[in-house]
C-alpha cells in the first residue's frame, strides 16, 4: 500500500506541473515543471525522500520499457527518417555531448559540496 501512496505523491507533482504548464505562458513542458516542483519540495523539506524513494526507484528501473512505444513509432517512420538521417545525426551528436558535459559538471558541483560537508 505504501507504493500506491508514493506513486500518488509523484503523480500529484506531475499534475501540478500540468496545471502550471496550462496557466503559465512559458514554453516549458509540464514534466519539467513537475520535476522542478518535486525537487524544490525535497530541497525545502516539504517532501521527504523516504516518501517517494521506492516508487521512484521502480520507475527509473523500468525506464527502458517506457521508451518502447516511442522507439516503435520511430521505426514506422524509417523511410521518412532516412531522407534526413545525416542532418539529424549531425545535430544529435554535438547536442548529446553537450548535455553529457553539462550534466557531468552539475553532478560534480553537487557532489563536491556534499563531500566537503561530509569531511567536516
């Protein structure tokens, strides 16, 4: 039963993200709003990690399964994608490298602060 409540909390933040996306005139996806709201709630202590940990681990564990419908949709459009394959590849490779670099830098900064706190 605790998994249902944990999942309900996560869905609640997703719903709040949907509301914000509908109300605010910014071109930001609802999922990003929900993620930022949940991160803020965790950071401020409104939500404790224990209240969503198991459901979050379950969801991250099945991520590959969640992408199957999108991948099958791409496979159906294979002939159309073949026409723009090279330009898409040229765009995807540097953007992927940039995202990986920025994510790595942010992760290092976040963990560096924790390491300093742990050594004190």
